[in-house]
């Protein structure tokens, strides 16, 4: 079994076990402090609490059966400790909850929003767009009403964003960046 990570994950798959531990000086679970989390996205909220890991850390351990129905998307979260009538916020951040492909009975478009927009722009530029792609909306403008110059500008913008996504994925997988700057002295 691998070591339990000591930070909140930035990406999590609904239907997996959510397990990590956190240490907050001055708020040890042995003294009765309870670590809780609130995740929010639009009008949807997820809440869970930790337990004493026995080593000064708060253990978060949410079962797969509890996370399987979590709505996918980008969440903001806040962590807080409480004991009796006291409560203190101790951390905050973002977490993306991704879908569980194994539990799906239908298809799923796993492309990011950026890749979907880029593909729609390319289809329009190539004049091979479906009706849905022709009506794709970006920042309040529909593709069918964009001038060729606007299409190219948006295409360049989304191409840059997509390259950034690919670069971030490489780094997250432990690979070196694709673009290296070489210097000769």
C-alpha cells in the first residue's frame, strides 16, 4: 500500500475512494478538533469530515460508495476545524471532480472545453461543420456570425490554450516539458 498523501488532490474521479491526511498546528485531532471540508460548484455542495489518524494528522477517508454520485466539475473548497463552539478556516483551494468512465453506460465526450471549442472552430474554418458546430457559442458570439478574421483570432487563442493544457498534462504525468529552451554559451 502506498503512503497516504498529505495534501488535498487537485483532481479526483467520482467513484474513487478519497483519502488523504492533513496536519494543522494548534488543531490536533487528539485535542478534539475535527477537520471538515465544504466543496461548492454553482448550487451544488459536498461536505465531509475527517477523523484522528493517530499521528497528529486529520485523516480524510471518503468511501467510493459515497463519492460515486458526486457531480463532476470544477469546485472551490474550504477546510475548517471545529471543536465545541469554536470554528476556524484553515485552507482553501480548487478541485476538479472527473467522471468515472467505468460506471458510465453511455458515451462521454472526454475532451476539455478548450479542445471542444478548438475542434468546432477548425470545423467551421474547414467548412465541414455540423449544424451544432456552426451554432457553437464563445463569449456570447456564435461561430456562424464570426468573420474569417475573428475565426482565425479565436482559433489562435484556443490553440494556445490547448497547448497549455497539453503541457500541464505532461508535467502532471512527470514528463519533461515539450518545449525546452536551449542556451549555448
